[in-house]
């Protein structure tokens, strides 16, 4: 360990390679280790780390107390340094959200204007907004009135308030979907697994009235009934609307809704990366160039006469 | 005007441009300038965020959402600020570790201002963590401020005074925002003092030798300035990588849910850089004991300058035992960081006790080792310092023992009885 630390700390910096032995070399005992001792220390280290690893591996089943099935890690196509959201999938996902999810869930952070140039043209987004009737006012007569939605309007809420939402959903409040992907452990994979993971409860599992069973949900009993089935909606672009396709598309849409800025940041990262990739080696060369006299010099200490 | 005869130019020139640096400093010495870089980055990104942030319990979370979605490069700037804080702590821990390993604590003034900077950074990051007003922000503020209630007599009143009411609310958020804004500028002042004190005596070096002749010294520019430039570019590369591609890696998922005083999150864990302190807090069965140990875990660093002074200024680098102790302490620190992130169940809760004991036991053994080494040089060792260390350690050990879980206490008592 001491030899490794000495190496890491680069004390060899001032070691003279001549007959004069350096201070570091004299005092450090690490250099005097025989090969046998080093082999023994390495074997001991490997054995120690290995046994801790085995212990940790054995510990895992003991922690299986919470009855949560962890989802598999799916490979999402928008993950990765050079990947972007599949805009066609975002558009299909919005269709699923509008026709299925929006019946119960809010999406307070999103307005129709956010869809422009992402998955809709401005004209299409305006048409989408106009489909919703929005309360506005008061007008000149002091009356509240309803009007067709505009691009600046947020997505409509399915319930007037939290209590109404709870009353309609077995006492559970359907969470806002604005940041739902970021707000869940295991993010996209969890939501995909939840949407496609409904099944019958295991034998002996008591399920209350109006509840459904989903092994990916903590505890298993979930107030949200299975929402996605094969061909539950018809896609505008003719993509077969299988359950897994619907789930994948809505998860892509929700990921975009949670983090719409992702592509802009990646673009910045790539640009800055290119600049740094060019600058850093130049800085490294310059540093070595300036240091070369220092690196090649030797210092001798001699006893005064 | 800019002639070197001008006293201010001369001062600046002597403290930066022509400042003499030992030629043998290694890469661990550059983390100091990286910390300066991170402080500047945090102040700049923080300023831009402050222009859009609203310190109101009803709008704080929405203003963060607004920054993410509607402000040009808003999410990126937030990414810089969040990940910059993590890198700030990462560099600081390396800087402290370097100081302990190479005996830099011998420059007492520099070391003590460093501890003040560490406390200021911890306070600033905690205050900043509260500002987004998500679930974790809110509950972290409740938990951490409540720790002060353990102070005898004034504790409960102090907590209410800090909250500005009977619960964490609007007044708390506003004052936390103000403090979060002002503390970095106080840090800048302390940094100037820290660097000024360093320049009084000059930088330390891996050999621990003092070179009054100046043979082993070179001017800061151009050698070390271009070295710093290289390291700053590498650090900026990492910061940009984190901010652009893994922006939310350090944001707990609970913090994407607006603060709800009626719903407690399932697992409350602090940021990774506070996990080791959290482990110490959890190692005690009583709240007061945990808080006492937590405070001591930072104050204990202050006893290091009390090490016997010798003409030889080195640390553990030439002491195999010291190296082993240091490696053990660092490993223990890493384990503490990991254990702090685990749920409060067996075996993690039991492990916290051992980690805490090792953490504190390191310091007297480490100092003893150095003192023994110093005694070989037959140099000044004062009884006064030894007494101080002894008193501090007896009090720490008593605190630990009184907070040990009952089962372990019985085992120790049985052992002593037999």
C-alpha cells in the first residue's frame, strides 16, 4: 500500500538517478518488500475484497423485504451521448396521453406551445389547443366565460381539485405527469414496466375492491386499473398500437415532458467537448514544454567543507 | 500606473505572478486552485439562477420548473450549479486528504481558515438544497434544523428563531435564500485570508522540507499557471460532461415532487457529500449524541495542528504506519459514505458504530505516530498540547460509549467484568 501511495503521490519527482540516493527512496520501506511479500499482500487484498463482495451478494436476498419487483433496464433510444428523442414516438405518445392518461392525470407544467416544433407544427398545435375549452375572464361584464384554448394555455385538468380527483379514484390522487419520469426510481423503465406489468395477484393476496394488482408498484395493490390494451387507440401514422408500443410511446412522451431541454444540453455538451478536446492537449503540451527544464534537472546536496 | 513600482501592482505581482512555489509539488497540490475555480463557477451560475428564482413557498418549485423549461439554457445552468456543488465537495475532500497526508495542517492559520471554509461550504450547500422546495428540500430543512433542538436550554427556541415561526415555511425559505446568496461572498473573503496566510509561509511540499535559500522554488508564472490552466480545463470538461449529459444524476427523484408538509418521503437521504456525516449522526441511538458526534467529526480536524512541531515539516509520507493509518481512514470514510446511503436496517445501522469509532480513533493514533517519529528528532513537544488532545478524546470516547447500542455496551461491560 505504501509503495502504491508513494507511486501515486509521485515522490519520484526529485529522485536523482545517480549514486546519490534520494530521500524518499531511503525512508520508504515499501521498496524493500520482496516479491513474495507483495504477492502475499495482493492475494490478501483480493481475498479480502472478494469475501466482502461475496458477503454483499449473499446479503441481497436478505433485503428482499419490501415486495417490490424491480423493472428490467430497458435500452431507451434517447439515452446516450448522441441520441435524441424520436419525435414520431413523442407525437404518438402525446396521442396516448390525450386519449388515455389525461382522463385522470394532470400535466401542469406543459402548455400547448411546448409541442410546437417538437412533435407538432404551430398550426397543428393551435388546432390541438382549440379542441380544449378553457375558462377565462372576467369579461367587461364581470362574467367568467369559456373559450377555445390557445397555444399559451396549459393542458386541461381532468378534475377541479385534489379532493375531486381522490373521490373518483378510490381515494388515491393520480400524480401529476409533468416530471413523473424524473420523480420515480428507475425512471422510464419503471413506468414502462408498470404500464405493461398488470397481472392476477398471487394466491392468498387479498385485494380490496376497486384495486388492481401490479408487482412493480410498492405493495402490489394499485388504484389505477390497467389502462393500456392492444389496439385501444388508433395511431394517426398507422403504427400497430400493441400494448408495448403504446407504453413505449407514452414513456417517450413523458420523458420528453420531464426533460424537454435534453437535446439542447447534449448539443452544447458536444460543442464544448470538441473545443475542450482541442484545447486540453495544447494546454498539456504547453505545460510539459514549460516544465521540461525542471523535469530533466538534478539537484545534488553536498556537505560543506 | 501598472509599473511594478506601484505598491498594489507589486503586492499582486508578489502574491500571484512571482509568488515562489516549491518545484516538487505534485498533482494533489492543484486541487486548491480547482476549488477556487469551482467557487467562481458556482457564484456565476448561481447569479443567473437567482435572476429567475422566486423565494416563495407557493412559487419556488414552479420557478425552478420555469428555469428548466422556459429560460434559455436554464436547465444547463442549473446543471452547472448542482453538479458544480458536487465537484466542489469532491475537490475539497481531496484537498483535505492531501493536507492530512502531507502534514499541511502544520500551517495552523491556513488549516483553521480551511475548516471555516469547509463549514461555510457545507452551510451554503445545505441552504441551496432547500431552495427548489421539492419534497427532499423541505424535509431536509425540517430534519437538519430540528437537530439544533438538542442544544440544552436554548435549543427549541433557537429552532423556532431560525424557522421564523412554528414550522418551516415562508420566513425560513426567504432567509435561507438570502443566506445562500451572501455566504459565497463571505467564502470569497475567507478564501483570500486562507491564501494570504498560505503566502505568509509559502506552500508546503511533498518532501516536507523548508527551503529558505529559494533554490528549490520557481515563480508561479509561467510554470504553475499553465499547469493550473491544464487542470482547470480537465475539471471544466468533467463539469460540462456532468451538466450536459447527466444533468439530474445528483437530484433525488423525490425532489421532482413539490414540497408537501403532510407527506414524508419514504427514504430521506442527504446528498452524497453529506453521507459520511449522516452515518455518524445515525451511529448514535440518541439525537443529542448524534448531533454532538456530528459536530465533533468536523471540529476534530482542528486538533491536527497541535501535532508536535519539528524542523521537519513532513506528514505521513515517510511513515509506513502513518500511510497504513491514512489508507484505513480513507477506506473507512468511503465505507461511511456508502453506508449512509443505505436504509436504516441491519447490518448498516450496526456498521455505523464501527465506522464512527474508527473515524475518531484515527486522529490520536495518527498524532501519536507522528509524535513518536518527531521524538526521534529530539525536538520540542509540549505537555500542553498533549493535555488538550487527551481531554478532547476522552470526551469524544465518552460520548460514543454513552451512545452505543445496548447490546454492544453489554458486550463491552461483560468483557471488562471478566
